[in-house]
């Protein structure tokens, strides 16, 4: 085998490891990733498709889950929104947070004219560590942080020790 063939084979093996590592990272982090899609806006169908193609991507809405004896509390950072922009749903053992962000800001600084805008809908799925009573759920949104308190259900999952024979 020539030196060039050895280098090619080594690069191929290294690339395979990088791809495997990214796949593993994606699988492990997929619960934390949020899919953003283009917003509805007032654009024509062609403009909306073009905008969606440029602006669609993955992002991260930071979330924390607290679990104690009586409740599960989920905090999701969603700055720049109003409470009316958010929809919540509990499905199976997950809290689903959906929303649409529409932000436009224009300002002039010296000789610069700055026009910033961000539009897009998102969905974040947060796995819940225990069964919850959805009828008694409570949510609040203040200073860019969504806080959802979910009391635990009376018939919760229980842990059982299993003996290996």
C-alpha cells in the first residue's frame, strides 16, 4: 500500500469517527434542540418560502426541570415574547412549548442605520420526570422566562428494584 493510499484510508477512518460523534451528539442533545420555522407574516407565498428557507434552523431555548416530592417545575427561557405568543400542551410524558416570535427593531446610530428583525415559530419538547396532574397545571411568563408548575399525579410512576438472577 502506498503512502498516499494510507493517508486516504486514515482520513476516511477519521472522517467516519467525526460523523459518528456528531450523530451521537445530535441524538443526546435532540431533546434540548428547538426547531424554528419561518413565521406567517404578511409576505406573499413565494417571499414566505424564500424567507423560510433562509431563516429556518435549529436553536436552543434553555430549559430547566426541577423535580421534588409534590411537583415538577419547568423553566424555559423565551425572551422577547408576550405570554399570548406561547402555547403549552402536555402530551404523554412531555411538556410541549410552542410559539411564534415576531421582533422588528430599527434605529440609527451615527452614520449607521440598523434594521433588525427575527420571525419564526418554534416548538420545544421537554421530557417530564414523573406523571403530572394536568388539570392543576399553572404557568406564568415574566421577564422572558416561562415557568410551568405541574403538580404530580396521585398515581405516579414508582421505582421498583429488580433482582438479577
